[in-house]
């Protein structure tokens, strides 16, 4: 009985670890999604702005100013692309941690089931031995 209780405690701890890993993975995936949306938004600004500039007549000063702004937008795209890659890498790490925790949890669950089966078999053998003893006593 004590062995089963210890196994249940281990299973519960593994379940908590798995749930925490799952929560962290979900948070990381949300952050990744937000960064990817931000990247697409900045790319959209860049595309819109570059399309508007080509259709507009400008002075040299305005052209320099617009080029500077376009360069800042390109830099923002590059920075955001880097942020997305970092988030993606961290999400992959969290996914690996979750898979490990899930595998551990499933292994402990299967082990607990095997322990319970063995315990039930032991109880069945004891009960059968008791019934055999009663049957032998009634024959004599």
C-alpha cells in the first residue's frame, strides 16, 4: 500500500511539472505569435510607405528624409525578425521541456498501472490460497 501511495505522489508531482511546462509553452507561443504579427505589421508599413513614395514628387530634402525613414523601417524589420527568431527558439526549447515532462508523466502512469496490476494479482493469489485452504478443510 505504501508503494502505491509513493507512486501516486510521484505521479501527482510529474503531472504538476507537466502542467507547468505546458503553461510556459503556451505563454511562449503567445509571445511568438505577437512578435510575428508585429513583424508583419512593420513589413506592411514599409511596403505601404515605399509604394507611396514612388508615386509622389518630392524635393531633395524630403527625399533624404523619406530615405532615412525607410532605412529606420528596414532596421525595425530586421530587429523584429531577430526578436521572432529568439521567440521561436525559446518556444522550441519550451516544447522540448514539455515533451520531456509529458513522457515522464506517462511513464510514471504506466508504472503505477503495472504496480496496481501486480498488487491485484498478489491479492488474487492470497484470496485463491485462502479459498483452496477452506476447500481442503471441508473435504476432510
